[in-house]
C-alpha cells in the first residue's frame, strides 16, 4: 500500500530513516542526540550531529565549517532542526541566513525530540567549540507541554523526556541485577529493596491548567539558565513558542488534511492525535500557554513571540504549511522565517 506521507512528502522517508531507533545515539547527560555524519539529499549532519545550514557564504555547522564569529544560534527540537524540510537549505535557520537575516551566519543548534532542559544542556556541552555568539533564538515549548501529560512518576525533578519509559524500565533491570539477598557491604548485611513498582493503572491526565502550569515552570527555570549563560557573552536571547498546526488554524489545507488522516490511522494508538493530546490540540490551549510563557519571558527580560496567530494571518486557506501536526513544509518554514525576522527586526 502506498502511503500518502511518502507520495506527498517523499522527504519524510529520509527523516524516518534518520530517526530509526535502532541507530539511536545514546550520549551522557543528554540521553540521546542526532545521528552524526548523516548524509543524504534531504539532510546532513556534522561529526557531532548538528545539521548544516546554508547561507550566502556556503554552508555551516559547529564542526569546523563556520566563520570565526560572530554567529547566531537557532535552538530547539525537531521543528528547529527542520524535520519536514526537503533539504538543509530549506530549514528555518537556513532561510534566515540566506533570505531574511543574512548579515550573520546562523547555526542549527537543535536536537530531535528534546525538552527544554536537554536544549540547555546541549549548549553547556558544546559552547566551548562556538565562536562568539551574538544572538540566540529558542524555538521551544510544545514538547514540555506534551510531556506534561505523562504520568507524574516519570517527571522526576527536571521533567519527563521522550522515551523515558524505556529508560526507567532498563534502569530498574540494572538495579535488580545488583541486588543480592544477604550480600554484605563493608562487613554488614546490605538491606535489599524490591523493585520499584510502577503504576499499572493508567493515570488520570491532569487538567489543561495543570499541564500548562507544569510546563511553564520548567520553561521558566531553563529560560533563566539561557539568560544567565548568555549574559557572560552579551548575546541576546529570544523565545518563540513552537506552533502546532491546530494552534494556527482549525481547518487544514487539503494536503494537510490528507496527511493528518493517514497519520491518525498509522499512529497505533487507535485514536486521532487530536484526541490523544486532548485539550492541548486546541486553539484555546495554544493561546493560554502563550500567555503564561509571555509572562515568564517578560519577568526575565527575554523577547517572546507567539508566532501561530501571525502565521494564520499571513497564510492563505489553501497554503500547505505542515507535513504533520508539528512540522513544516518548505513553504511553512519560509513563512515562519520571514515573520520571525520582521517581528524581531533581524537583518
């Protein structure tokens, strides 16, 4: 059976290969990061896993193919990385560098399926390789909100992350392997513990207000980390809330409707993604979340942009913007980059 996903968006076959869990790179502190030295007609990464951007002077990535500085960083998860783009040259940071804000090179500093703490840790681990940074634009927020729907026992002190259920399962197996009844530790019998009991009944999903409160608290903590980190270099930090397709418009374009319906059938959950995400996938949820994040950024003197309504205003009803409910087509990325440069007066 031919999938419309591969007929309408053939580049997604390459992204599915790029995201193959059998080739996941597990890294200390980050848990996982992008496939390194990946080569294809659609996307390419350097030896660390950072995707290349394209601009007037060629292409750039962290690994040696960037000017001595200054540079601008485009930070975030899969949308910032450019999942859905037909090439490295058609991602949001590439459009910024090549068309709308070309005065300074842009580096793609994004990780697939990252939450806000992983985005910050990525910077801490690789900042020693960066030239002088004058601008940091963070495209984030939606993953924190989606992950807030996971059971409370998976959140810990720093928030849940994607695939965390696998992590907890394997860590419990590791602990169990070290337990020995009656085993002595420094001459004393070590106390044994049974395995951590994970809830077997599905947890009740918190109310939307609770999800927003949890996600906002995490974001506030990590935006403060970005602000303090950037203060030492003089870089300006700006925050953009990643838009979901339902936050932009209620009626998708024809191609989007076809792809969304197919993805619902293939999801494996037996329900449409709109239902699985519940109230998060509504226009009102996006507006409420944006208000909460706007206040967080205001208190920390960080520029904030809710871009979803601006995209809705600029796009026509037939404009094909999304390859799925979270990732842009080339046209969507181009529109995003133009609006971003206008709103933040980037040149």
